[in-house]
């Protein structure tokens, strides 16, 4: 019991430190929020203009307000863990990983907890930003109770899955001189099927099917909350996310075990 | 029982060779590979409380050995035991028993005050709050870091930062501390302070010190035993003082004469410098006995002062490297 308590406190402290680091340079953090606001403002300008000029009130039953909100929700996921990829990649490539490998914790647990530890505060800040920005300009779309609960679960699982995606791509650095090409290809490929710029609700059914089963688009399921709003539909998305989380966790653990033996750090 | 045991430890690196210039694109399709033996069948043991320097020229394999012993790198073959654990198979358990300082890489958070990182390390090493506070106070006093504990690490000087790095690695009172070039980039005062502290740690807590360094000052000040490796092979393992005794075949003699010197000559002795009233000589003791040289000088000249010096440890080590290369 005492042992477990100490291990728990270890990860609790990692969370505290990662939050402190997040706010160590407030300029960076504020800058990210400003860019986030600019991005969703852009959607808020383009889509209403397109709808108005085409005399549309909805596409596939999705209104323009819902479209802007769904794009903003997808953007939220991007705010988490992208730095995790850069940090792990740099640590492996530069050999800085050695300062973590000689500590009494699992490196994978450390980077995962470090990334996830920032989630609660960031989630609150971005949720408030979205509500203030879109809520005052467009209003808040109607959410059923099921959608609200679904949104929270899809968000939490989405951030976990996105973090695992980033860790998986970053540990490719054990084998590659620089895993950025893989990161860019998968990242840009995901744009077509995760609703980053065009909501899936207004895309053909074939795209939506691919989006449902493509592992790198699963973190962004919360953007589909207006398209798939029934209990059954949301439950299916949650189950798919859970399956991918388990699959990614196993793949990462397996690859890490292989990769760690290939660590090559130049001496002094 | 020894605290560190290495048996035929070997590490090979597989390197990709890229063609230079415009031919670099060819490496996309075909890779020429080269196997480099960074550590080749190294065996030795280190007892508790020993202070050991692992030295060698750049690329000799020193850091690779330290990284294998701290569980960071996996060996190609051979075995090792550190504090009773296999470094790469029981890495996390072993980590409680060892401390590490890598002179070129920081383990502390760059943007946060050192005290925040210390607290994290206290938790990581699962220390009770009371134990952590007591230990921290001890180390803060020894290393004299109280005044800058609350400043972000990035605002500290290299010497201050290095002291913080060592505190972080000692918080859990490790049995062994591995230091990979701990004094790199430090000024003379900071180096001396660091060596004093490490020496007192060894005396006070009987902490085993295992370090690599290019600075012979570290070796002379801290390490009773020296292991020299070159091209991954061990070429010397003995007491540091024996290193001087065993390898010193050259003596330097500085003589000042009462009368003006004219036509100074001596057989089997290299004259380094001749002044009006003094001379610097180098004697290869394998060719001519130092006693006979001194007797000849005293017999022929009227002497004011005489000084006999050994070459510095740096010169000795440099000679050993050169001989090994030949």
C-alpha cells in the first residue's frame, strides 16, 4: 500500500512539474491560445460566407453553427500532446533520453503522464475560450444530455489516443534518423478524414467510413458529435477509441522494448 | 563483494555510411554499414568506497561503458553487475542505488527553479518527506547553493548548475555515483570546489565514485585508481600514483649556477634550454641514471639551486595513448 502510494505521488509530482513548465513561459501559452482563436475565427468567417453565398441553411442536416463548432472541437485536440512528439523525438535524436533512462520509472509512463497531466487545465482554458469566442458570435448549439456526456468521454479518450499517436510516431526515431517525414505524411493524410478543415458530416459517406476506422482520425471523433448524436452512435465511437487505445498501447510498448535496445548515444 | 563487476563487456555500433556530396541520395536505396567496436571485452571490478577514473582519448569507449553500467545502453555481449543488479535488465531497481551526472546533459528542468526539480527527484526516488528535507538541507549546505535555489536553472552559471546537477543525483543517497565529465566547461575555482565536495562525499558516506574525465586534475584530486582504455580495450588498470611511477622514464632537471655558463655539454642528456646562469635538462632514465647526471653536474660546476620534476600526469597519459596507437 505504502509502495503504491509512493509510486502515485511520483506521478502526481510529474504532473505538477509539467504544469509548472507549461506556465513557466506564459508568452508561449498565450501565443498558442491566440493562434487557436485566430484559426477558429477563420472558420467562423469562411463557412458562414460559403453557406450564405450558396443560400444554404444546412448540409446533411448540419447547420453552419454546428460546422464551426465541430471544427473548433477538432482543433482543441490538436492543442494537446503535439509537443510530446517533438520532445520525445528530440530526446531520442539528441541522446537527452539518457537522463531519463537512468531513473526509477518507466520512460513511457513518464512521457504519457507528463503529457496527460496538462490536460485538465488546458481543457478548461480551451473550453472557456471556445464558449466565449463562438458562444458570443454564433451562440451555443443545442446539445442533448447524451451529446454532452459523449462529448466529455470522446474528448478524454481522444486526448489519450492523440498522445499515444504522437508517442508512437516519436519513437520511430529509434530506427529513423528523423521521423518527421512519417509524422508529416500521417498528419496531412489525417486532415482529409478527421475533420480538421472540412467537417466529416458534409463529406461523402465513403470518407466518413474511412474516418471511422482510420486510427489516426479516431482521436478527433468529438468533432462528429453533431453528425452522430444518438446513444448507439456515440457508444460505437467510444468503443472504437477504446480499441485503438489498447492497440496503440500494446504497439508502443512492443516497439519501445525493441527500440530501446537500439539507442545509440555518442559519448563525450 | 565488488559493487561493480564487468565481464567481457562488449558494445558494437552499426553505423550507416553515407556517400559524400551529391551521391548522398544513393543511401536511400543502399546503405553501406560499418561495425564499430566501441567497447571490446572489458573486464574489471570496483569495490565499495573506491574512487575510480575511467580515462581515454575521444572515442575510446569511456562514455559507452558508463552508459552500459547505468542501464542506458544494451551491450552486444558480456555481463555486468552494479550494486547487485543487471543494469539493463533491472534498470529501475538499480536506479535507486546509483546517481548519475552527465556533464554535457542536464537532468534538471531548464525553465524551473532547481528546488522544483529536487522535489521531483525526491518523489521519483520515493523518499519520505522528512528524509528528503533532511538530505536536501545537508546537500544544500555542502554545495552552498542556498542563495540560488529559487532561480530558474537557465539563469544560473555553469558551475552553479553543475552543483545543482550533483545535488539531484545525490538526493537519494546512492551507493555509487557515475560522473561523465563532470567538470567540463567549469572554471578553475568551480572545478576545485566540485572536487572538494566529491572527495568529502566519498569520505563522509563512503560513496563509490566512478568518473570519466579528460581533465587530469579530476583524476589526481579524486581518484585513487585509474583505468585507461583506448579503442575500446583496457590498456591500464592500477593505482593512479603507480601510473606516474610506472610510466615516468623522463625527469626534468633545472639547475642554476653560481658562475656564468660557457660551453655546457653532457652525454645522453637532452638540453632543453641554456641561459647565462642556468640550464634545463631532460633525462631519459632508461638510458642514463639520474644519479650519475647529478654527480656530474655537482662535480663540474658550482651550483646555486637545483630542481628535479616529473612530467605532468597529462603528459604521461598522452604518452600512454600515443604508445597504444603505435
